[in-house]
């Protein structure tokens, strides 16, 4: 798995967690439980945003050149 695809997979995971937690917050009976789900959703959203920024910087970064092995001989 490449770095970019692992970042995308992590981002998708956080997006799913955020969605589930927001849904759970809406159906929770207890206000404390709803607040806990909202906090988890907010954390997942924050992590998703950070992963989006990471993916963007990975796409913008120039490719790393392969090391020159001719000097080793």
C-alpha cells in the first residue's frame, strides 16, 4: 500500500466514524450520551481534515529522487 492510498484509507475511515457518531448523537436518549457522540464526531472530523491536508501536501510535494548507487561501487 502506498503512502497516498493509506492516507486516503485513513481519511475514509475517519469520515465513516464521523458520520456514525453524528447519527448516534441524533438518536441518543440521554443528553450526556449525545454530547459524547458529538465529541467523537468532532474528533473524527478534525482527524479527517488533517488527513486531507496531508494528502494534499503529498500530492504537491515533488517526487523524491532515487538514491545514486553509482558512487557506492
